[in-house]
C-alpha cells in the first residue's frame, strides 16, 4: 500500500438536501459535499458553470488603477512593453493581452526573458535588456514582479511606470509599482479571485479595459469579443496547476470549448503534432499540449511558443509546432538523464526516518528542467524536493512540496542563505551559491521536522466514498462527468471498492510490460481494472480492496465500465 487511505465520512443531511433539491444521485451529492458544496445554489452553480457568473474585475486589488494607466497610455499613443514569464501561464497571458490591446490601438511589444542568460522574473539585467530593445515609459510585468522590490525601485528612478499582473506571493513590503494587481494582496487576499493565475488575471484586466472603453464610447471596445481568447485562458490555467474552482472553473469550462473548436491555427497545429484525435480535456492540456508549449522556455526562451499562439498562417503554425515538438523531445531526454542520476544518488543514502527534505544540486544540470526533475523525485520519495543547477557562482533551482509544508514560507526563513527566491506553498524558485547548499539542506530539514508529523511523509489518498461494484453504472458515471473539468481541488472521483477477488489471472500490458490489467469480481459481477505503472509492483492476492477512479471506456462502439487502479490493500 503506497498511500494512507482516507474515505470521506458520509454526511447524510447535506447530501440528502442536495439530492432532493438538484435531483441528483446520492453519489454525486456526496462528491459535491466532499468538495465543500453544501448549499444547493452553490452546488447548482458548480454543476452549471457559466461566464455570466464571473465577478466584476474591478473587485481585484489595484486593477482599476492598471486600467486607468493603460488607457492613459493609449490616449497619448505611448509605447508599452509587456515583460512576460516564459512558462505557459506567462506566455498565454502575454499572448492574450497582445490580442486585445493591439487591435484597440495600443503600441505594445512583448519581451520574454532568456531562461539561461537572464533567469527567472523581473531581474535588473533582463529589464535593462528589455528597455534597450523597447525604450518605453510603461512596463507591464506579467506572471512576475511581486517580489521585485529593487528592480521596480530602479525602474521608478528611470521614470518608468510599472504595472505588475501576477499571482505569486508578494514581498513585504511590496514593490512600489504604479499598480500591483495581485489577488494574494492583503491578509486574506481578494476573496473569489485568489485561485486565478496570470492568464486568468490577464483576462480580467482585458475585461476591465473593455468595460472602461465602452463607458467612454470607444467603438472598438464595444465590438470586441473576449470569448475566442478563452482557449489561451484554459491552456495557461490548467498548465499552472491552480485550483479549477470558482472563477477558474467558469473560465476553463468555456476555454475547453474554444480549444475543442480548434479555431486558433497554433492550437490546431499543436494538437496535430501531439497526435490528439479526440476531445481536449485537462489531461490533454496538462500532459500533451502544455509540455510542448513549455519546451522552448525551459531550454532557452519562449518566443517560439508565443509566435505559435499568435500565428495566423496555418503553414507557419505547423512549422512552429513541429519545432516545439522537437524541443520537447530534447527536454524529455535531458530531464530523464538528470532524474535518473538524482534518484539513484538519493536512493543510495536515503534515510526515511530523518530525511524530511531533499536538496540536490550539480554543476551543469540544466536549469530549465530542474522543476520537472523535482516533481519526479518527489513522486519517488514523497519529500519536499529542491533540485539545483548552473554553471557559475550561483545555482538556480526549483522546488516542489508536499501537503503540510509551505515551501515558499520555508525559503523565507532561509533568506540569509539565498540570493533570491519566490513562489507558492507547493512550488518555488530560488537562486543560491553552491557553498550554501549544505546549509540550506540542513535548515530546510530542521524546519520540516518542526512542521511535519511522520505520518505526513506518506501520501494521503482521499476517497469520495465506499461503494460496491453493483453501484457503479454507466448512467451513474455519466452523471459524475458533470463534475468536469477535473483538476486541482476538484480531482476525479476516487472510490473505495472492498472485498474483491480475481476472476482471471492478471496480465501485464505495454511494450515493456510496465502496466497491469485485472478482472475483479464481487457478488457475481466482473469488471476490468487497469493499473498504469503497476506491471512491476506486487499484485493483490486473495481478497483485496481497491482505490479506483471509475470510468466508462468506449471500444468499437461498445461502452463498458473500467476501473483505473490507484492503490490496493489486503481485504478484511
């Protein structure tokens, strides 16, 4: 058993109220309650996400000030530069703003920093390079800037106004930007907007700009339709692993419809090179499209990804998509080599009782893939993990964390050891001198031992309910699909099915026999179960319980129930 299993307690009263009010099944009602939706009106909104439910963008802190300053630049024909981050969130946010502002008359140019030469964020060197290329007096920093106190102070001294559009944690005190648009501001943040990433904020800023323009009688603003740009919002939001609840759920639901329409030449080309023939859902975005868009920015700079999203010529879009696909293959090879090296080194000396945080660094490890490597190491050992690389006096790295350990907060308590740092509770970036790596490892382990209980070092598997095989019907699973799109804080429905036995001998699947297939039975009913990655692991014997994601599979026109196995344990 890899996980700690936790079955959500049955809550008959709120579940029965939802069941009666919304005319839904007991299982769907329980799943809604598990997601914090006890009120019938809130649950109905969740099941029927619509754009008209979106909140007024003016409620986001400092967004009206950003709207006013940008319109002032438009009225004065003042040039503007967008300084965007190189990940999918930053690139899609940059593309969205360009596709809104340019047609409405703004003189605006994008600048995406080079990952290796300029590093992450609003650094002094990167900003100086941007201003050398585009000598502007208004800089719009997208998906970065919330901790760039010194750089923004320097820009102010040069007479450059800065608008920050970002969702990362804010420095204390915050940078002195003309407008710091960040839903994390304040002790509780902007209620209803905290889950937005930067492309979601870009959409809200665009909405605010259009509302302001319509109030002024601007004809272009009155005619402009933001809905076709929601494909960009879906790409960036899913890729950035922010919660698919609230505003994000509404935006992503509509955005997936845009993606499936395949109207944007760049998206259509990317879907083609990724080999996707069916519907686009969060899985296809997160595991097939986003890695290709990310590949250029991980290895050098993200200009090709931005060009692809903005492309209008299908032939050019296909050429760019093929180039990104090749870069993604290169990225995968780099990542695989470093991950194997790290996992082998950690496994050789790993002490589960005492090693609470993993920190590994090596000269010449490619900084563009260390974040993905950190995720793979975390999956292997389930410890907060930081992987560092570089080729000089400073190493840059990325960290990924586990539930219960706020990585960004921990790095703030290591400030004296770091050159710079920033991020979220679950993911962060940092720069450190090589001679401080051991001290950083020791400090983080000390902090983690004070914070985490030993049982938290085994991943928790949250299960929505315990059910029998007979309770799983095609109609019931079709109803569960109303919870789509699945993602962060709205995971696929995960269930406990107890007291199973094998009806047939399990089989290995895959070219390398890395997967397994079972035929399980309970009370006379037999169902197929697939365990991805389970080919080389111990298989259940005798009576056993499964933690599964139930799904309906279509094959040759036939629909049948299939269980995707997450974990197993011996039966009672």
